[in-house]
């Protein structure tokens, strides 16, 4: 049985997607506007990427910078976008919202999940801003489709969050800890041995796949370096 880890790469367009797949990415996270840390991409962008590659795609559902779902009207707009993306063929998603007190916004999460019945999804790095990570995980434990947490362990990134990631990996299978840990946010190749040693087997890169910066496309060679390190 292979112990090959999953490598997810952020893609903004079809050019990114093709390079990421060529470099060995197992899955893509599709976003727009990285200046706002990643928002929902246009349906046309999803369609172009879906036509260009044949690896799984997880599509971001997020309308504004930060971790609030906004007003009821904002949420309705996001639900409509989710519906349109699902109709276009999107089957996997990325979402996550917090209330002002740092608790999970179950109203927003459940509204979207109800629209995407049967779809698998990632709760993204909003967990790293939560008031209580354990409470958030337990509150979300029974929400359908949740199979992954994208987390650095801390808002500041993996360097700061490494102890939390290792502790949460050790709780795998406990109530609230059944979903996979997908490590991302300041992740470097130097972090991999300790994370792999803890049994973590899913990793997410954005800027690491773009040595020339976000104004340039994904580098297939950079992705291949990560794929080799995770083989």
C-alpha cells in the first residue's frame, strides 16, 4: 500500500491548472483574487479549468476578505453562486465562516452545504482564527460532506502552529477529529518530515508553487519538487 501524500495546489486559471497537474498535483483549489486570500472564482473560470485538467477540483466559496459570511443577502448571493458552480459540474468545495465571537457560523455553513448535498468539502483556515478549535470541530462533526480541514495550526502559519497540528493529528478518529488535516499556510519543505512522521498525509501550497510570485503562473517544476518530497 502506497504512503503517497496528497498535494493540493492553488490555481487561478487554466494555465495554473495545467502546470500544477504536469508537476504532479493531486488536486487543485480554485480561487480568484489572492489579494483577498482567495474568493469564489467565476463559473467560466471553473469550466475552463475543468476542461483543461482531469484531477479533482475544490472550488472556494467566499465573497469577501475575512471569515464572515456577511449579511443574509450576502449569503443568499453566495448560495446562488454555489448552485451555479454545482450546475456547471463542480463536485467539491472549500468554505468556512466564523461569527464575530470566533465560533463557527453554522447558519452560513449549513445553508451552503444544503445547496451542495452530497458534495465533499474542506473547512478552510477560518479554523486558525477560531476562538476554540476543539469546539469548532465538534460543532461541525455531523455536517454532511466535511472531510478536510485546511489549517496551519495557527493564524501566523505552520511555524507557529506545528505543535497544534501534531496534537490534532494524534487525536485522529476522536469525535470532531475524523476529517483529514490538510496542512497549508506558510508551509515549507522543511516542515514535511515532522508532519509526515505524525501521520499527516495531505499538504496545500500556494506561493510555494509560484517562485516568481502571484503575478506569475504556477511553476510545474516547483510543484514537481514538492511531489518528489512527498513521494
